[in-house]
C-alpha cells in the first residue's frame, strides 16, 4: 500500500466515524477548515494531502466532541458567542479550546487505532502558533 493510499484509507475510516456521530463532511477546494455546530457539519480543504486532511478532520472532530459535552460547551461559551475576541481572556480561552480540540483529535486517533505520523505535531504547532500570534497582539484596554 502506498503512503497516500494508507492515509486515504484512514481518512475514509474517520469520515465514517464522523457520519456515525451524525456529522456531515464536505471536502472542498481552497476553503477554510471548519466545524459548524449549528449545521453539524465539517468542511475540509481538499487541496492538501490525504494525511493533512486526516489530521484536520481529527482536529475538527475534536471541536465536535467539545461541543457535545455540556460542561465543555459551557466553559467555552464566551468563545462561541463573541464574534471578535478583543479581550485577552477570550483569546486565552480560544487558545485553550484549540489545544483541547487537538488533544481530543489525538485521543480519537488512539481510540480507533488510526495511528498518526510526526507531521501531526507539526500541523498542530503551526495552527496553535497562528492563534498565539493573534493573542500576543491583543492589548487589554479593560481590566481583565
Ligand atoms: Zn480549531
């Protein structure tokens, strides 16, 4: 089995797992990867390799798991409510949610015996770095 076919197989297994949870998956070219709780769907950018799409879907499934847990949903409610996160504490909460979504994605891979490769950590780091970059630009005007 070639590398790409191996990742393609894992990706389709994960798509099935998502569908078992009632999540609709759409693959589109050049879009932003996102999980929409209202529509209960995940959009994945299909421009990248199957391996990256697999990791992105793990992460977005992590967001679904957060959203399905009432305690976590309540904890991260300020993030989902605010359109723009101008407060430092909202940015920190957003980062916390992102870290957790990656963690839950990794746990999902473990649970279903879908092993991940070293590029998972690379992608995770890159995505978290982007969030941290935004976070460091926030200058709290109000008292936190
Ligand atoms: Zn995310």
